[in-house]
C-alpha cells in the first residue's frame, strides 16, 4: 500500500525533510554538483530539513557538506564529491526501512531518519536514467521528477527519438552505432552515416553519445564542402565516433538541422492538472564555435547568448510550447523536463532532446524559462517538491 502523506516523517520543528542527492558516476558529475549548489542555496530552511547526499565518481554515497559554496564553480575549477567527504550513507532499503543511515569508519551506524522526499539532482547515466529512480521506487520513497521508464527513455536519445517519432513528434533523422556494430560492421556504419548526410543534403553531421548530456563527447563533422565530398570525411567521422564512445558505447550520428535552437520548460500542475509549458528561450553561440558545446555551456560565458523570452513570432513560440507538451506526454514524463528543439523558417519544429533533470543553477536555462513565466527560482524548487509529495508511491 502507498505510504500515507499524513504519516510522512517530520524533521525538527515539524519541517519536512528532503535529501538532496547529487554528484554521481557520469561524466556530468561536476555539473550535478553545481546544480546542487543552486538548490541548496534556494531551499527555505524554515520549511525544510536538508540532508545533502553526495555520490562520489566511484559510486560511494557520502554525507556531504550543506554549503552551497563548496559545490559552486570557481574560476573554471569544476567541483567534485570526494569519497572521503563524510561518513558513508546507506540508501533506503525497503518500504519498512526507509531511513538513511550514516556509517563512519570505525563508528557505530547513525540513523539520519526517514526523508519525506528525495531531490535527485543527478545528470547523465547512473542517476538521471532511471537507475536511482528504480532504487527509490523499491523503498516507496517519494522523489522529484520522472519515473523509471520516462527517465530511461529520455536519457537514451535513440529510444527517445523512436518513441517520439511513433507518437507523431517530429525528430531529425539519425543512424545508430552500437558497440557490437562498431566492432563487427564499422565500415557499414560509416557508410550509413555518410549516406545520411547525402540523402538529406546536409553538409555536416553531429556525432554524440546516446546516453550522455551537457554536450559531452559531441562532435560536428563536416562531410561536404562547396557541394563536394570533403576529403578525409570518413576518417573524421570515425574519429568522432571514437570520441563519443569514450562516454557511451552507443552512439548516434545525426543530421544537423537548420533552424533556431530554442528551449522550453514543462512542469506538471499541482492536484493532477495538465502540464504547462514555459516561455520559450533561445540559445545562440556567438564566438565562432561550431555548436553549443560543453565549454560554451559552462566555462565561457562570452561564447553563448541565452535569450529568454526568445525574440520569435507568437506562432513559433506557440508551436514550440505545443511540441514540448506533446514530447513530455509521449515519453511519460513527470514533474519537470526541458525540451530542446530546432525551429526552421518553414515552421517545422524538430525535437532535439528531452532532459528530465535539466541543469538547475540560477543561471541555467530551465530556471530562467520559468522566471520569465512568473515562477522564480525558490518558488520553482518548492513547486517540484510539492509535486513529489502529492504523488502516490507504487505503480501509477
């Protein structure tokens, strides 16, 4: 039976208790830490007892510092959870053992108590992809965001495109390169990638890990120049696949879609109302970079211009919002998502990807989209926690 909200535990002075989980094993570990810094700073301590749980790159859970400054980006130095940060933390184990336990070296295990809700601020595999969500489902622990299937689908760009396409949502063409096909049919996969560009008249393709984010491992490969096949394109494509495989053995080759790069946030409504879409924002790379890569996103503020609301016609904004809502529903998302699209001059809106736990620093696009829609950062965090608290545990 689902746990009753009335029976949910309370922290000191009747406050709710939230476990903020961040870090993780993926290549987006540092970005998760930066996200946690923003959330830790925004949480209302009059309403919430906060238990910061960091996951080190080796997968160990530790009781982390409740200090936003510890997890912020300073002078280009990326933060990281150290496995020796604090005592180890044991996750909830079952519906009848839902408390967190701290275990220091040589110490008696210390009960941290049950939590009302978990805020999983993990990006990438081993956290955003349904794995952590499955663990929390096993113990009937409420958490923010999408469930197991939606998280896994959105994380895997191949399956996300497959499901979206089946639901009638426009996505760009792609070629899949699995670990097996790269080892046993490499030349055929390269042929397919080059043929994809030729069939669509594209001059370039993008090669990306299927299950990574923050533009980790993404390359732009020019395959045609001045209407002719570019010399060395095949070798460049192979090198790009190898670079992507450093992050994920499953790789996509996609056609570069012509159009403005726009983003839209989606939030569920309280009391089971239909999800709502935010204002539309635009990402524009301004310093000559080929695309919105990791450095442009996080390390070089002058390299990119984020505009919110985007200066687009009302009809385009409406089409983007409608597409974002359709994508959210098609993947079965819950709580929140950011939907990234390309909007062409012909009115076509093509979904690039769906993020079920987007970057959440105060300067990230998702909070900015909602600030432009009338929901500031602290209110946005409260809304997400309230949505998680009212959601039933178990199958839904």
